[in-house]
């Protein structure tokens, strides 16, 4: 990590409370934090004592935050297409996750983190799988990414009965992992307890987990909810309640709970989410590809419910690109509600500061402000694939509607450079690609 450096970009998109854009300024980084933000003519690069990153053709933005991903699934991209959720889990995902070895899980995580970095994401909330979760944490630590993560908790499973563990083992192992990894790396790595969803968790496991979260300050309760109509029908059959209503009945809702999807909800459930300050992670690509539906995000936002974005997993997406999620999050709502909803600025904030707020780390990341961690991305918007106007308002349009991962030039996490001029400084991409092919072949053999 560079100890002290000055970034001189074309403009600084701060995502602060007034959405300030600073042209001709600079950002000083020291010891992994943003020490000073300079306006135009407030700095002298010739007298600065430290490294200069003079990139006056690039746009500086906060690192993106994705609040729902599955690194353990990256290895299985392209192997679970064109299925609805429950069949997708039963026929493909559960058997493939069940076949993971430590080495296949390790390379899956590497492939996922590498891809996530290249799209400018610097913070993730990851849901792991049942076994070998320590491997995921090792890769999160080594890569330098900011992350919440936790093993997947499954103690009942009618879809694949041998892909589960006892309630006691699931809880004990989750606690052990949290004790080992929560708030490590000076807070860069945190634990998120991850009961998969109602259909794979006993009520005992869900209730105990909601209490355990309270013992680990800053941790989260991370689950799936109300993604698919078949899922909802089965939850209703098992519990006599709607999905969110059931979570509320067992005390699982709250400001430390983040639920992926939230597509099929009734009026009462929306009120429960609002009253309890429960967070929703919107994953538009996965929702469309699995045919699950379109979450009413404008309603959530108008109700004051926290919404953030995530790519979900590579087998239901099939990429981990935040630019894809932003574009779709905006576009899919417009035919339903009107062309004026989910404007580019609103959507950009969902992928940055609102993601940080969802994880309660907006005092650390999600915007460019003095004292925050230097989680930063430099975009090249001087390319033919984006608009030609330089007005402030057009920047958000260029980023959300036009840009893609090819526009990402530099990525920093806590001042550590992980992507430079579009190239990874963390992974040998050819090496992890070749290793991934080998481990996928081995995994498929284990499935039989």
C-alpha cells in the first residue's frame, strides 16, 4: 500500500449529502484514509511530498458496494441456466456447492473477487456455502477487499437432503468462524450470519441466529426472502404466514438484517420492513434470469426502506458486474412506473453510499469525504461508449446508463491499489482461469 499519495483527476464525484462534483481538484490519501480533498487551485503538485497520480482525463468516484454475492458459485457460471429458483437450487446449485473441496472453493473465490474488482466494487456482502468457509475468509483477507461474509446455514433441505448439517453444528461452526474473523484486518473483514432462506432453516436455527448476531457488534443477519412465487407458497404452507411476516414473528427483522430480493411482498410486509428498518438487497439480473419477478424498488424507496444492489451469483446472472446491476435496476422500473423513476443519480447512490448505509459502514466508505477509508475508483469516461457532454448531471448518466467495466482504470481499497490501468495487481488472471477449469472438472466428477 502506498503510504501517501495525491490523486489529481478530471473531476471528483463525491456522493456527499449535496452530491457535490469537484472539477480540477485533488484527493490526498495517507495511511489508507482520505486525508484532504482539495478544490481547484488549492494544491500544488510540485511541492507535494508523496507520490502523484496525475490522471486528469479520469473521473474519481467512491468504490461500489455490492450487498449480496455468492463467491462460492463463481466456478459454476454457465452451468445452471434457464431454470426457476427451486429447480435451479435442487438440480444444479445445491449439488455443485455440495461438491466443493477447499481448492475448488478457493479458486471460485479468487475468480469472483477478481471480477468484482474489475467492475470497481470495493465492498461486498458474501454468502458462502456450508463447508470450508475459512477458505473464503482467507481469500477475502489476502485480496484486500472490504467484506462481510459468513457460511451458509442449512439444517433442513428437502431439495437435496444430504446438503445440510445439524442445527447445533451449523450454529456452533458459525460462532467459531465469527470469533475467528469478525472485525479482523482492522475492521475490513466482518462476519454476516447467513441462514440461507426459510425453506432451508428450522425455526430454532433462525431464532438462535437472530440472538447470536447481537453478540457480535457490527455483524449482520444475511438471508434470502420473497424471491420466487413457489418459495412463497411453500413458506405459506409450512408456516401459515407470508415470508416477511414469518421472519417478523420470530424476531428476525431489524436494522441489522439484510434480505436479498424482496420481490413478492404484500402491503403489511412493506410496513414491517419499514417499521423494523430491515434492509433489502436488490439483484435485478438474477431476478430476471431466474424469472422470479421485479421488486417494486420505487415503493421501497418512497417508504424510506433501505435498498442497495448486488449481482448475486455467477450461475444466475451470469456476471458480477455492478454496472449491469445499475443499468437494469434503473431500466426495468421505467415501463412499470414511469420513465422518471430510478434516475441515474438515485441508482448510482444505491450502488455506493446506500450500500454502505445498509451495512452500517457509511462512516467508513460509500462516498468521498475526509476521514473515510480510501476506497476509490478511477473511471475513463473519455471513451466513445459514453456521452460527450461534461456537465455534472451527465456524469451520472454516463456511469449508470453507458459505462461498463472496460471504463474502470484504477481501483483502491483502503489506499491499496488492486487494479492499475485495467490490470489486476492481486491475481494472475491466466493462472486462476486455468486452475478454475481444473477444479471445475474435479467438482463435476465428485457430483457424478
